C-alpha cells in the first residue's frame, strides 16, 4: 500500500488536473469567433452579457445564453482539437483492425460519418448516393420542369451538363454493400427520359482512374484537369446553338504550388490529416472583364493573388474556394469582347471554377446558386436579366432532382 502522505498527494494531483482545464479555459475565453482552419468555420464566441436584457437573453428559446455559453465552452475548450484528432486516430485504428481480414477496397474513415478511404490510401471518398422509387419520381418531376421551360421559352436555349461523381457512379468500391446505391442509375434514367429538345452533355467516369484524374483526392470538387475537360465538352455543346462562339481559351501553363498541401472537404469532415492534394491551377489570359456582386465590382476570387504568389499555406486552408471564389447566390460577369449574347449559369460550387472560362464567350453572364434563394422565379429573373442561353451544371442532385434546384416558371 502507498503511504498515507503519498496517497493524499496523488489525490491532490488528481483534483489539480481536473481544475486545471476549466482554469485554462477561463483564462482563454474569447467573445470573438476564432477561425478553426481544420473545420473550415469560426468557433462559437462567448456572448456579451448585458444586464438590461439578461433575463430575456437567458430565456430565449433555441439560442439563449445557456446555449451560446455551452457552444462557446465546447468550441474553445483547451486542446479540444488535439483530443478530437487523437480520438479519430483511435477510431481509424479500430476500424482498420476490424476490416483487416476483409477484402473491401474502401473502408470507413470514421465510425460515424459518410467519408470512406481507399485501403491503399489513394484518396478519400463519400459513401454511395442512394437511388429508389421516390428519387426516380423526383427525377420525373424535374424532367417535366425542363419540358415546361422549353415549351414556354422557345427563344431560349436550355442546356445541361452532368458531372458524374464517384458517389453516384457504378465504380464506387462500396456499392455492393448498399442495396440502394445509385450505381449510375440517376444519370442513365435522366439521360434516357430527358426532353429531346434539352441539349445534354456529361463528364462521365469510365472508371476509378477518371475520378483520380478529374477530382481532388481529399475534396469533393473537380480539380484543374476536370475543370478543363468539362470546359471543352461544354464549349462543344454550346457551339451547336451558338455557332459563332469564340475559340476556347487555352491555358498558358498549369501551375502547381509546391509549398501548398491541400486538405479538402473530405479531409476536414473526417479530421483526416495524413492525406494531402497538390494544388494545381490553370493560368489563363482572359479578355478584360468585370465581376459584379450585390451591385458592386468585386474581385470575387483570389486567382490573381495566388498567381502572384500571395496566398496562405496554413494546413487546412480552403484553397478551392480561395482561388476560384466562394459560393455566392448571384454574380455577374461582363466581358469586353465581340459577343452580344447573354448566358445564365445555374449550379453549385462546381461552377465557381468554370464560370469565367464560359463567361469569356459572352457579353454578359449571370451565375446563380439556387441554394441561396427561397424560390427562384425564372420569369421574374429574365424581366431584368434577359438571356439567350441557360446552362445548368452539376451532379445528379443539381441537374436531375427538384429539391432546392427546380427552376420555377
């Protein structure tokens, strides 16, 4: 047995350790949100307590002072991120042990989440998308929506570019373990049943190797190879309705930033820090142009800064959004060229990278992300923003489903 004195010393040490954590927390509290690069968000800030409104602030349902304090205390807890990373590593060790004798090509990267990792650590990927009768009915409704738009606006060219992602393709290595995995059915059904008058093209995966070539290893977005491949396919599609379209812009070079180790959305979501992407981008000589956001001229993205060598290389910087621009509900591109045509691009963050390349062939281009709209009325939009061409770009959820992406007449 331990001597009584040593026994008490251990008890004192134990309580000291318990009290040390809240003491450190109290010394480091902040009423200003602190950026968490790994999580790509601001940590919750401690609320400013006002005596005059203390009672009402405390009683506020959903976001009262107790809730705000709890969120801030959790987010700003000392060594919180280190503890999370340690727990995730233990999780992955347990998962790898459980799958050690199994033949799965991809295994979960976390116990509770949607991110998988290839067994050879080649890349991170999302779990397969689902496909069921309800989804097929939803696709039918979206097809009816396209037909209505085509019938009621015959003077406008409606065109779709489908981005075939691994999570909805037949090549996802975990498809066989999900009875309702998409497996390419969304693309096949939409293409087979779309209106004949709807111009259609696609970036279609032919296998895992295409995914590795066209998409980031740690992020869900397409990389520079995918963007340029998509640009070539879309340009060819546009040319059928727009014969006088100017020639494609050709990058003068592809630049790989040697000092940037890009950890994208999948890595951040799963807190997987061991895998990195090289960041490669295109250097293009655009004609003179202006970007307008909320009625004001804006650089929107940091392309010029990156090409000039002015960028951050902190471990978890969101480089895709920084270089190509973050999500915005509405942007206008005005190019100085010989075109008199107007284009409307509808899509998600995938379009951020390709918008200026396509806009360079038009006098005026509008880029709309419907996720920022409660309801988007096409009739109201074209009253103030007349267009010749409408181009919808995205994966199955953007192109073929109605939830959040249906174009209201």
